[in-house]
C-alpha cells in the first residue's frame, strides 16, 4: 500500500479551502476534517494507476451539445412568489448583508 | 383477501376504475397503515393527509361520471424530499431548506398529478442525497423495516422503507451513486435508476447533475414499469433530457423473448470486500435465471476498481458548484443577526445550515477543482470516466445485461459506520459504475441472509430499460422473495 506522503493536506490548507467555499468550521471540525481528508485523498490517489494518456475527458454522458429553443417569452413567477422564501426582504427586494 | 393498502398499484387502478374500490376508502386505509408504521420506521418528513383525501373524493366523483381519469388515477405515491412540489415544503432533509416551499412542481410531479396520482407525503433521505444510510437527515434517521436497529440504505431510505412497509405501493427516489438501488436492496423492494437523460431532472434539487436521475420504487417489477412509463420522456425544461419517443414499459414486459438472453457476470462485482453471504445469494439467483432459459458467462470489466474514486471526485466537484447557491439570501437558512461582512455572513449561514457530510463534500469538491489540483483530480477522474464507459460498452456488446450484487454487504447497524466517511463510501462500490457511465441499472429482491434482504443488480444498455425490466420480471415471476414482508 502506498504511504500517504504524497498529498498531505494541512490544517491551514483546509482553512483556506473552507474559506473559498464560504463555510465556517469550528476548531474541532478542522482537526477531524484534516484527518478524514487525508485518508480520502489518499484513496483518490488510486486513479493515478490508470494510464489516461490520449484519453479525452467525459464531462457528460449524453454528448448533447448546445440545446437551443425559440427565444419566446414564457410564464414567469410573480414578484411576491419569488420573494416568498427569502428570510429577509424589504420593499420587494432581497435584503443582503453589508457588502463593504 | 388482502387489505386495501397491500394491493399493487396496477391492480388498484383497475379496481378504482371499475368502482370495485372507493378511492377514499383506499387512501384512508393507506393513512391507517402509515399511522401504524411511521412511529417505528420514520419514513416521512411531511404527510399530506387532508390534501390526499380531498383528491381521493374527487377521483371517486370522476369515476362515477366516467370522465377525466389518468393512468394513475387515485394511486397513492410518496415523493423523496429532494423533488420539488408546488406549495409543499421540500427540505432535502437539511436545516438549510427546512422551511423551503417551492413555487413550482418538478416535471415528474406535474406528470404524476396530470395522470391522477395522489401524493401522500414527502420521504426522508440523507441530507442533500449525500449518503447511503439515511442517517444524515436533519429530521433524524429512517429505520430498516426488517430490523429497526439497521439502516434502510440511502439516500432514498424513506421511499424504500415506505414501500416495503406497505405505506404506499409506489415512491420516487433519486440516484446519484446508488441512492435508489442501495435502499431498494436493503429494504427488499424493486428500484430502478434509469439511463441518464430518460427522466427529466427539472425540479430535482441538484447534488451532482451529470450523474443523477429520478427513478421509481415499487414492490413488483410491473408497478415499477408502470411508474417509469409515466415519469420518462423528453422535457424542454431539462437541457440534458434525451429526445426519444416514449414507451409503455408495462406492455413491453409482456413480450416473451427472454429465452436465450445473455447475462454477463463481471467477476469484479464479486471481488474483495463483497460478503460471501451476498455472493452466494446472487449466484443462486443467476443460476435460477439460467434454469429459466437465459445463458450466462463471466466477463471482466477491469476499470471498475477505479470507479469509486473517480465517482467521488466528480460528485464532490459538482456538489461544490451546485450547492454554492445556498447563501441564505434568496431562500434557505439565514441567521437571525448578520454579523460581519457579506462573506462572513455567508460562511456562517452555510456552517449552521449544512450538516457535516454536506460540508465535507463541498470542501473536498472545492479542493478538487482548485488551481493546482484540477488536472490531478477532476480532469483525471473525467478521463477515467471515459475508460469506464468504453469498458462497459464493450461488455454490453457481448451481453444483454450485466448482473451482480447491488450492495457488497448486508444492511448494517444504525450508527455503525457513520463516523467513518471512507468506509461508508466503500459501500457504493458496485452502484457507482451505472452513474459514471449513465447506464440503466435496477435492484430487485433476490433472497435473504440472517433475515436481512439481499438485492441483485441488473445493468443494461443505454435506453434499454425494457430488457432490464424483463429479466427482473422473469426472475420475480418464478421466485417468491418479493412476497416477503417485514413484521411491523
């Protein structure tokens, strides 16, 4: 079995990635995730055994490219329906937190 | 004489149409049954008693007037809570969406409604369909009706449990890496993941959009075929929907040409990590099919050993993108007070709104897509996907279907594996190839070990669901595993 020296992810890297994904983690979770992620990434190394030279990637199994339709106006939801699930709203707008 | 709640969907359609069964009595019987079982198994998140009974009375009126009846007129069905229902909360078993009420119906729900089906409730699942045990639900786990201390499988555990508990004859689930077939196997019901593109995903809340499909659960292959007939077909609202003419899978079942049908048995499906009990039971089933006129031969699909890693890389990458929409602003969980700047508020909403497994997959997916790792993980996994597709295409040139176990191990205990994500991922090893390739695959009951069900997986060629269903039907007609019921 391969040793897990190849791709050790550090706690600092996990903090950085979690920040990119906009997910706050507790100190305890950072510790647990670091250990779990290293085991999972180690398992992911398995695909490196496959020779994929000259093999194209498959993004999608159907091979459909560019589905088009007539540019016609269809039904859309009224404003109150659209805002119905928003936790905070004001004067017909979604209310966002402070940006700057 | 079976009780009303026990009859099959197909039989119930005849009885209702011929006024031999009042739809109101039928639906009352269904809710009596749910009242009896729900406290034990917790299959549902939301029940729609009043709405369902009202609709049942309307069906009875229409039947008397002999008008306006759909194919599923008066038939009760449960819907996995990842599929949007207009005006009925759709939670994905997540705190993030616990109060989310969709303002529209998924295409499959619209089709069911227009055929007269009666939605009795929304079923429990793993949060955002990420899991194979139904333990990660914000609303608490579903229990396996065969042994209440065991998991029912997942992520569509509520749908499968409700069907075998005789709460409903039909249910819908979704399958991204085995989420229909795994609980079908663990609960001893019939469950089918259709070919990618056969069923519209419009209104299915996305987890990994290039892998997942909505599909049917039932207690008989015939009922499964009936539900597939209703939900399949092209939809303009899903750009990945295949443009094919629709089929009547129930009448296709009756075409009697299973003789000489070629079964391929990939020996990788019986490899390391698969329990001997499971192997033996599935082999017995294959020999049974041989005795019924099929032929079989072993085949190798060697790239299967890379499927699981490739699957998780692709699924997590897609999840990180699909779940970026949950910011707590337009819908979803938002903290009472906004503390800090926009990015901080967003990160706090997502911390509180998502459970651990969802956060794990989003963060790992973000990692796999990030600069410096994209080629190594995501792109590499997509190339492995090409190799897998070629391998299965080759195997299915020689054979009509491929057969093996659905799950490598028997249903295990609630709490037994949940703290060890990687061990849990390993349980998906036999189901993920169908999602990576897009091919159809179903699980049917094929026996019991230690009073726990074993499921057999039948994989077919793309858009050849009828052959998969026909093999399943042949087996079911000549065995009695599907007639066993748990004591509830």
